[in-house]
């Protein structure tokens, strides 16, 4: 279960190489986020990883040092009670340190700065994200496994789980149990501070409810305090479109997939045609996922080919339309690169992208598709199956 030392060494080497290229003269980077810590050290324990431009990286661990040593092959794991212990050991720190400014709380930054005595902070988030974006064969093997679980559950098992009169929460609970028994890790991780059990699941127009996340679909949720899961009052009836947009994780690595089911009878023909157009868009975008292709160019090419009538409610519903067609995925559901404007670095072989062209349909719900693809010289290769969705459950 340990991340191989060759993996950890390669990640640090690629990180240093990128820092050298993008930030000549950098001296020290500090990693605090739990998932980035896992990526570089192989353990998700609470601590501070210091990566110098020259010299050995050291992972200072507060809780739990014992577990970090037991489960990580990282060469230098040291115990600390507070950042004061680091200061006593290292003595000198550079004027500028590179930190994950998007996820380090201000209070934590103050505590670090109090003892490490640096003056300036520069962001390192983009460099960490860029290194993580290209998956190694080790990482791809884990994502392949997650994808197989994902495909099997959504394509083979979910149709038999749907029953007239069941509520959204019951389906989510049943689906969670099945997913975990099949190998899902039990939670889904996003960038920032967000985690959830599965994703967004809704019957009919529940999949169009406004939500606090940047996503084409929505979910009614349990309560204003818990705008996740489903709504226990929403019962499944004939003619409903059931939308299941969930992640699947295996040993930290995740895939993303959306599949929809026509329960009891078909949805209107016009909605079916809109769905099939979304599947066509996915396939076209997937064919463009080749090394050297620029994500923003994929986005512009796809969007330029869509007629104004189709663009209405595309990638959302009403005024709630997102400005992307897909996103990187791995240890987080929402990684770089994103298939959107502003992402101009060419794709590399081994990057993994979840494509999700979707469209809101009034009185029906969210049509469309999502699958997770690996960037290859031949185009995107799906890790999560090839079903075109709109599975009939009659």
C-alpha cells in the first residue's frame, strides 16, 4: 500500500525542474495541504514539507509521526511539536518562501512565519498542480481500477436499483453501500476544503437545482445547511430522468462519470436529441485529447461549432452556465488542466481529463454525459466506459 520511493523521487525531481524553469533563483517551497502532502510523501499526516532548491526535502510531522514513518517511504520524516522545532533545527530561512496560497489559512501562515522568519510569500499552487497533472503509470493503474468500479456500478448495477416510489436519499444510500463494497474509498476529494460521499444525484428537475459548486448540474440537497446528497421528499415516478453524477476513488485516485436513466418511459424526443448532441460533443472533444493540443483551443473549437439555439442552457440551466467543458482529475476531482479559456499550456501524454458536456432541459432535467479520459497520441481513452447514457429502465 506504500507509494513507491521511485514515485516520490520522480515527483520531487519534476517539481524542482519546473520551479527552476518558472522561478529561477527560488530557494525554498513549503507544502501544507493534506492531499499535496500525500502526493509528495506518501502519507496524509499533519505536517509541513520543506523542499529546498538544493539539499534534501524534509517532512516535519505533528500528527501522527508514528503513522507517517510506518506508512511512508519518504526518506526524511521528522517529528515536531510546533514550527519552533523546525526553526531550531534549520536556523536560517530565505527571505521568500513559496507556499500554497490558495489553501493555507491566514492563521496558519502567521504561525509558520512567526517561527520561520521569512518576509515574503509567493504562490506555488500552479507549479504543484502542473506536476500533479501528468500521471505516472503507477497513478494511471489506480485510476484504471477506479474507472472499472465506476463503469460496472453505473452501467451494470444502477438500473436494477431503481424502483418506483423510492426517494433520492434512499438511492444515494443504496448506491454508496454498493460503491464501497465494490472498492470505492468512501469519499470524494476536491481542491480547497471540499469533500463529499459521492456527488450529485437527482430525479427529474432536481438535477437543475442551483448549487454552491461550479458545475453544470445541481442537487436539491437535504437542507439549506446540507445542500448535498438528495431530497427525501422527492420520489421516483415513471417518466423521470434519473441523473447520477458521481466520483469513484481508489487508493486516493478518482474518476468522474455521469450517466442518466429513463425510468418507466422515455423522455421527450427533443430532449433525447439534445442528449445525443452532448454525447457527440464528448466524442469530438475526446478525439482532441492528444499531446501538444492546447486546452483553450479545444474549448474554443467546440464552442464555435455550436449553434446559438443549442448554446441556450448548454453547460447549465438559465443563467447558471459554467465556462468549461472538462477538468483535470486525480487526487482531486477538480485538477488542472481545465478545458476552458485561459489554459494555454499544451496537454501531455498521461494527463487525465473528465469531459462533461451537459445541457439543462426545462421540465425534464439535466441531459448529457461525463467520462474520464487519458490523454494519448491517439486521442482520449476512456477509463469509465463507453455507454452513451439515457439507459432505459422500463
